C-alpha cells in the first residue's frame, strides 16, 4: 500500500471485518515508551506523522490526528488534511473527540497493550455518554493490514559496568525489595524499558537512539526478580552478570506469568504500565496497588559515579560542538551547505571521538523556516540550504557509555536583523534566569518555568514546548519524572519536586513561523547551593551547568542584558575555555578563545 489513503482504507476494511466502528492509534509501544522501535511505528505508518508525541482516531467516515503545540506546523506538512482532521492537544483529547464524533451505539476498538488504564477509563466514560462502547482487541487491526511491518529487534543485551552505574543490580533490587515490603506488597511490575535497563545494569539496542532492550520484569520482596526477554538476546556474559537472583523467561511468557499471581499483592505504576497488565492481574485474582515504578526516582537522582561520568561526556561532546561551530562559521557563508550535510558532518565529528555509541535522538538540523519547527526532522524532501543572513538551529546529542548529551545552538549565517538579535537575547535572558535560579527544596519545575518565558511575554511572545526535561545516564534523552514546564496540560512531571542529583535541560526558545527558530539548550544538574537559614528552613537548591560550548555572540544585543546577565555570559564563556580548551589545539583553540571573548 503505497499511499496513506490506501492504508487508511485498508484499516477501515479490517475494522469492518472485526465488527468495529472505529479504532484509536497511539504513538507508543507496550512499554508506554516515547521513542519506539520500528515495529511499533503504527501511527507513522498510517498517517505519515513522525513526531515523538501524537495519536489518531479512525471512524468509518472521518479520522483525526492529535498533536500538541510542538507539532502544529509539522503535522500539517506530513499528514494529509483530506484524510485526517488536525486536532490540538490539550485543547481537546481523543476521548472528548470520540464523545462528539463516534457513531451512537458504536464499538470503538483499542489495543490494551498500548494504553494506560486511566486512558481506558476516561475513554469508556466519554463513549458511554455517546451510547458507544470501548472494546479491547485481541489483535491490533493495523498489524493485520501492515503487511511489511518490521520484526522487533533481536539485538543482544549488554552488561553496564558497575563503575559507571555506581551501584550493583543486586543492591538496587534489595532497595526495591525493602520498598515493596514497606508497601505491604509481594512484588512490583517494571514495564518501562529504561527502568529495567537501570535496575539490572544492562543496556540494549532495540529502540533507535535509546540503549534499552524489549523486556518486562517482576521484582519480589525477597530481592529476586523475574526478567522476561527473548532468550536469544541473552549471552552467557549477561546471564552470569544477572546471577542466580534473576530468573529468565521468554518475553511472551509475561502475560501468562501475571495470571499465576493469584492471591499476591502487586504494585503497578498506572502511568508507565499498559492497561493489559492490571487487567491480567485482576483476572488472576491478584490485588493491585497503584504505585510509581520504584526505579523512577532513584534513576532520576544520579549518584556520584553517574554525575562524574555525565560531566566527562559533556566535556567530550562540548569539544565536538566547538569544533563543529568553528567549521560551520567558516563553511556556511560559502553557500554550499544544507541541513543534511551539516547533520552528517556533526555525526562524523562525534564518531571521531571513538566513544560514540549512538546519537541520543535524530538531529534537529533546521535552516531558516525549518528552524521554526521545534521538533523538525530533516529528510531529502524537506532539506533546506543554509542561506546568507539566515538563522540555523541545531539540536543534537550523543550516547556515550558515561553519559547522554543534549545541546542546542542557534547561529547566524551572515548578518542578523535587529529582530533576530532581540528575540535571541530574550531567549538568552530566559536561559540565564533558569541557570541562576535558587529555590527552597520541595519546589517543582513547574514553579520555575515562567522565569524562562518572562522576557518573551513582555513583548507578547512565547514558545509551545516545555523549558526542560530530565536526561538519563546512558539511557533515555527524555527521562522523567522531573520537568521544567507549565503545570498541567500535556506536561506530565511539572509538579515533581526537583531534588539534588537530577539532570535537566534548560532550553527556552522562540519560533517565528516560516522564518526562523531560536533555542539555547544546556544540561543542568540540581545541586545544594547553601545551607538553610535556620533549622526550620529548607535547604536551598540551584543548578550547576554541565554543557559547555560557545553561544553565538553575533546574535546578542548587549544593551538588553543586565550587568548580572552579562557577567553570567562572560563567566560561562570563560568556563567553556577552561573546560573545553585543553581538548583543542592550534586554530581550533584560538577560534574557541575568540568565540568566548568577553562582551562589554
């Protein structure tokens, strides 16, 4: 089926055969992952949309695709509006749309391995108001019509060195066991892929750019565990690493095993586990406790080994970015570069370190108008040249054994307009406001978000994405639970208190549709910055910047910066030279010194 119209028609035919009047297509897998393997890219196959967040609903006569503000432009470029209506989240939701559009008395299908239980409850309630019914399918109807659907990855698991992890898997499992017992449970389900990788000190290659393996796990109150993974993915080295405390099973045996837990009390994360898991446990007669995955917070709060590794990865990557920016400054004005060649050059430079395992996400290489798409992904059809007197935005990262990096730099090719300098400087002021913020322990990222936006708000501007996301330790580049983002809506984690050891991005931006985009992104570490004023006061927290690479001085309007902001910028650039300079030499080092020269 060569066209998306053909695929949509084939799905509707299949739905009719299955006795369904509609079907919901999320962008996730059976682990509620943000980034999924090629076998689970059902939304992209059906619609053409390849962003990292979205969903679709298909009815006999109409269909809709749901995306948030990050993808307002992109979804219209990639998805045929004659086939799918564009719906904006959080202004609406799939459940709300179905309540208005589903056929009265209709049967709307969903795959219980691709939705949370909370979503099922909400959709059931919304459809009931329409006199319609939500129906769990045994076989996903898209899989029935996607004839060339890829097979799940067969890549082997690999061990992750305890020196990098900072703690053994046995110690992590024992801490979980203590928690399980304190909750009055017998076991907990781990369904999130990065939680499993972190808990067992293993990594994989089953999801592009995220070093995880397709697996499920049960950890028990005695510290032992059951790991469900395809047997051909386990080497003797991994088997020995896991030890006798970890029982291995086929991944396909997970659901059957859940049904054997009759009379047991099992903790299940309602946010990170699909509906099929509690459904199987309930059918078996197990008692379910809704509790957050016990790996989530320890994974987010990095230990000393993880922090030290992260810093080394950031310095290595910062040297790459500095070399790249020098090359870009010299080559872009010649008029021979485009988005694809620039992204390829950056990859080549990262690979030259000899330590790159993968990039941490598809590089966002946005020239001119494409930079105005916050999560743009370049391809042959969209590839745009870097033109004189235009802005180029590059958001990229690397996966190294000692850390995961994520950095955005925005540069001018030629001369900027006064508007460009104004917008860039306002974004920079927001970036500095986050970098220098102080707060008492217990404050969430949602409380900090507006500090980054205030200078854009002053002139009636804003950006439609969060200001910061968590980052893993050689794991997911987007890691929960913490975020710096507006509370509520599509931003889960905005109410999570920030704690020392958490790593987040600091990435305010501005996007002028069809013209240019601006974003300045560094990673930051939450640290204690001073003792409490009295015994009754809470410790004071702040951020330590981890990312070091020049910020384009040509785009800065110094008169818009306060003396304190200018001091931060000059101090930051001095630290770039201090930390990155020893990794460069000759012309590259001289360029770095010039790019980081003080302003004012």
